[in-house]
C-alpha cells in the first residue's frame, strides 16, 4: 500500500505548500557535538566523550550516594538511551554515576540540549548541568555553574534552571501543566547562551533569561564550560530518601547535542507547513504520517528511503533529520520543498512541541505543533477516500468502480493513535498479532453505522487500515457520501465513494 501513500500525497502537494506562508528568519544553529547513545545494550558511555567523577559527597552538598564507573550505574540500554542507574544495595548505601565531558569537550556559547526521562522519589536529585573549565584554577563559584535541569522528588512536576556565580545565584522554575510529572515521559531541557544572555528552555518554551545586567560584576559566563549528567541521592536540596522512595531508579538520556551559530542559512519550515500527509489538515497524533513544507528542506529528492537491511524507515537520510521535541523521526520521503515523516510514538499529546528540520547539521526554524490522542483521517483522491473492495480499487473521479453494499471494503487511514501491541518508530506493522487501535473505532457512512471488521495498523505498512462492511441505505450526495470515524472521542470527517 505504499502506492496508496504516494498517490494520496501527490494530490496534496500543491495545495498544502501554496497555503503555507514562509516563516520569519531566526538564528540558524549548526550541530557542533553530540552523543546519541546508540551503543549496544550494556556498553559504557563513549570514553571519547565522557569521563567519571568518583567517590562520595563530591560536591559538599551532604549527598549520600557513591559515584562509580561500574557498568551497572551508567550504560547504554540498547534502545538509544544512556541509563544512569541508581541502586540501594544495602540500608543507607546508594550507588550512582556522574559523567562529564571535562578534558574531552567544552563549549563557549551556543545551544546545549538534552532529551531526558527523569527518575522520581523523595531524595532523588537528577541533574544536567555545566561548569566552567577553569574550575581547577579559580574554584567554584568563580568558575560559574549553569544548571539546565534539576529536579527533586518532592516536586516531581518542577524543573529548576539556575546560574551560580560569586555573589550571584538565581533559580527559576518550569512546572509541567495538568499534574504531569517529569518521570512519566521524555522532555527536552536546553539553554541558548550568548555573550549577552543565558536563556532556559523546557520542551522548546523559554522560562528564564539571565543577562550581565542581572549579575553585574559577577558575570562569569564568558569562558568555556563542560557538561555533566548525574543522579544524586540525598543532600541539602532534596533531603534524604524515606520509606516511600523506591529503588532502583533510572535516568534515561536520549541524547545530548551542542549547537553553535551557523554561518549558512538553514532549511526553512513554512508557518503552518506541518500537516497530516493524508489530508493537509493540521491535526496530528503520535504515529501520524505528516508532511513538512518549506524551501531548502533537502538537497535532492529521495523517494526510496526505506532501509531493507534494518526493515525500517531511517531517522537520517540524505543529510536530513526531522526532530519532534528533539526526537528523531522516521523519514518516508524527501525533496527540497517537502518531507514526509512519521511522528515518533513517544511524542506527548496535548503539549506544544517544536518540529525542526536539520540539513547537513544546520537546523531550521522551530514550528510548534500540538498533538491529539487520535486524529482519524483517510488517504484519498479528488476529495474522496480510496477504497479497496472485492471488485477493485475505488477512486472517485479516476475510475468507474463503485463499492457494493454488503461488500467488505478497506479504508486506508492516518492518525488513528496508539495500537495494541504497540508499534516501533519507522517499522512497518506486523501481520501477527494484528495491531488493533488501543481505543474503539467506529465508522458511519451517509448516516448509517458500518460494521467494522478491523481497525488498526496496516500489516507491512506505516499507515492504518479500517476494514468494514459497506452499509445499505446510505444518504449519498452524487457519487460520494459523508462519513465519520470516531476514535477515543476524536472525530474525523471523511468523504467516501457511494454505490
């Protein structure tokens, strides 16, 4: 059915790109350094990027953990993450890891970002932060400290972003909305740092800017800094663990990326240029096939991105990557003015997420989208759904085949939401067990309920299919009839060929 995707998308290209407007210019960032943590399960952090702090109470904060370089405390999980693992092998004894780029990599100014799923519990203190490389000569706090992410178990919904310098300490908070906690999902934590300011971000939203005017003569953020990742236990900030604290605990780090200002113009995503690949509508969900429109998105056209050696669509092809809140997305189709990609399954519904395109290491502007739990739509031509029925493929205005009442037909869909069993980013759906939608799917055509035989991911594809018995007595409007697909309270309005 990849031919169905191609046919439907081709009809959409001109309309969607013409409707979108060019985004305003902004700072272009070029990737300087990164660690994507893609090593095999059980392997240690890359020794070319990271070294360890070892021992107890390394920072004078009355912490309780012992930092080790043991694999059990810092290793790849084999799923593209670094796992900093906290153990409590005996009462009052805690082991963890603190890794740093000191002596291996440092940066002065730029965008420093990580995507992390935090641990939780009273006395647990994860952090993603930076120290000045001159700490060995001027000591702390004269070296300066930038805390991009700190979280403590007593406030699991709050991120603390801070700077520390001689006679100057300031902290701002970023609380998640609606009772969400940072341990439930991955979130991005970042700073954008220039000689004039340090601005703090969570999930692409800025919440604090510090300038030399704020700090006065105490401004020390004009030298190279190195990066630190750790999980502390206890200490003056979080307090000690108690009977509610569960062990082990894990901090999963998807990546750390460092960018600096680019000398070349990056790709541009049009305002309103991220849409449902089936319909051109703005509603999207985790797992949706989406289209991006804009100039200079890719250097050339690549319509054969599928990697048969891995059995999946890649997250990097022809020098292009698409990030949704920092997470790399499977790439389906590339051209200079359009990219088709699949929204990563672990993307957060209901929260504004930035989408960015990176071409040869240079980032585009960020365009926010907000995902729904489901946004059902169908692939079609000439404004009507493509149906596969026993008497052939029904394409309104293309051929004379019509669906017959009582026949079992198939709609090819998008945005139906999560499935059971769950799917893997970029990997076509299995034929067994069939991945049904996690929530009930209903279909009406011309005001008549249709019997649904199957609603879920299409085997061997990255789109959905809905098998149904075409009902009798539909109210048609010429050669088509209106209809709806409803999943988890989300309604998609569709047009279907009539008998």
